């Protein structure tokens, strides 16, 4: 469409409301033609439908298999947020219904072409997903590894302190953990590079 003014784009009722009150109170065509299709494309990625419960409230029904975790290759709010925060990706990603890019339009026509954006194609997970999300118990360790390191260091330091000096046999055998307390405490430092190898 070649319309450019808010009155032409969103209808005179919304503009009149804005002019009279200093702010929009009616949703107008912008909500219906731009925001609602954007929301519907995001909704369709995760949900099958909306049902009504016993209390008359709307309940979104997730797609089959999405109850526990979203699959790793499904877009989520972080992916969409990254898309809208990265101007280069956004310029490449927003595609109109005719297959052309929104940013191929002249600068003065882009806003009026927003209602022609194909949001399902523009928000396709293959285009918007920047990383794969995998759920495992490794995440528990990854978020608490410093605590485990500190506990390990304190535990072995306490064991060495409590054990005291060990008198080796007279055959000059060198014990694995060392013959003095200072050597044994230094051996605790080997926990740190072992911990670093886990990452």
C-alpha cells in the first residue's frame, strides 16, 4: 500500500482519538494489522489453541511434547529479542508477503509496509535461532562449579590439617602426598587445574 499518513494507515477514528485526548485509546488498525499477526506467529510456534477452563478463563494449550521443555530448535523470547535488537539481522530477516525484504522498500515507505510483513517467515526458527538450548544435569554443575571447587579445597585442607605429619619408614620412602605438611598443602593446589580441565 502507498499510504503514509497515520490517518490513511490506521483510520480516522484512531487519529481523532489521539488528537482529542493526547493519546490513543482505540487499538485501531496498527494493532490489528501489525501487532496481532506478529503475536499470532509467535503463538503458533508454541501453542495449538486456546481453550476455556471451568472458570471461563482462557488457557493456552501447548503443542504436544512441549509440556516439559521446549525442543532445542524452537525459537523463544530470547531469540526474538536478539533479532529485534540486532539491526543487521533485522534488516535481513523481515520479509514481506511477496518475498521481498522490508528494508528494500524506500525509507519513507517502510512504516506503512509493516502490515505486509510475513511474520511466520520472518520469525522462522532457522533464521532467528542463534544457539541451541539443551537441558541436562551438566547445567547444574556448570552453575555451581565454584562452590564445588571451594568445598573440595576446604575438605582436603581440613583432612591434611587433621592428619598432621606422618612419620615415614626409615627406608627414605617418599609418600605420594609428600612427607611434610607444606608439601601436602601445595598438593591441594592440583585440584584447581583439574577443575579447570572440566571446562
